[in-house]
């Protein structure tokens, strides 16, 4: 180690000078050690975030692959759910799909559900005449949730069901039926369901429908209620709460208009 002495200063002054230099160096070293420690923490955080990012990307890609590989059933282009008693329930999303549900997918042993309110879906319970009260209540609830009653904030709705032969495209004299509309003849049975639904996760696959139907299939579900959140925002929250599932599938099961959720 090489030390230079200032001959114009005393020994004590030279010693004091080097003592001050040593203190400054020690302070800089301490600062450098703090900076290194902080840099290490930031690096660890970045590495952790990078790992999490790639894990999430892999999860998304896996869900996408599974979605592409899984064969879509014919009823998945409509509103649909499996009742707690195991009956397939299929409903229209608009005038065109209402026509398809009734004309193409309704058979004599089914039951048809609808409301007196314009802008409501027709729901068909396949083999519904063999279904119990639970399935009928659930189908009525699905009709109510996807009807205008949800948008209007109604707590309940008047939903009726009939046999397929009571549904006709033949209008009364002087009347005209628009696309997606049908005439109902004969006796109707009314139900008054509560307006709420549910979104659930089964083996990384999203299901939706009446609470009792979803609850029967999985313990991982979110109750959907009326509210003011947009479908897209609500779907993101539901996906986060469920810990997975396809966002588009969640949106497809949500009713039009605002919504909210409870655990």
C-alpha cells in the first residue's frame, strides 16, 4: 500500500486526512452494499415475475389446446345446462336460435318453457315430460335469467311450460308472428323463479346455468346476481375467483345486461 504524506502538514494532520478518506470510503462501501442488496431483490422479483408470466402463458396455451381438442356438442351454440336431475336443457339466444331450438331440436317427449314477456328465450328440456319438479324449476329459472326481466331488474318472472304440440307457428286470424315467435295453445303451467344463476368450473371446463344445476356438478362455483358490472369485467372477476376457465365461455353463460357475483 502506497501512502503519500504532505510535508507542509504535521503528522497528525496527514493522519486526519487519511482518516477522513477512510470514513468516506467506508460510507461509499456501505452505500454500494445497500445498492447491491436492492439490485438482488429487484432481480429476484423480476425472475419470479418472469417465471409466473411463463407459467400463466403455458396455462393459457394448455387451455387453448384443450378447447380446440374438445369436441363441441351441438347444443353448445345455444344457452344450455344439465339439470340437477341430469336432463339437457337448451335455449335460444336470439330470434334465429329460438326458431332453431323449437323447429329443429324439439321432440314430442320434451317440455317447452317461455314467458309472456317479449325478448325472452324459448327453452326446451329434452325428454322433459319425464323430468321432476327440480328440473322444471331450473329450466324456468334459466328462461327468467336470460329474459328481459334480468335487464329490467325484476326479482322474479312469470315462466310457463307446455308440451311441444302446444307450440305452433300458425298465427291466429289477423295476427302475424315475427321470427323467433310462436303461438301457444291450450293449458299452460306457470312457475315464478328467482333471478340468479351460477358459473362453475369442472375439470378446467366452464359450466353455467341455474344455481342448483351447477352446484350439483361442482363445488367450485360463483353465484351470479343482478348488478351493474359489464359482462366482460364480471367474467374476468369470475375467472379469477374460480382460478381458471376460458373467458369466452364465461361470457357466453352470463345474461345480457349488468351483473354481479357472490361467493
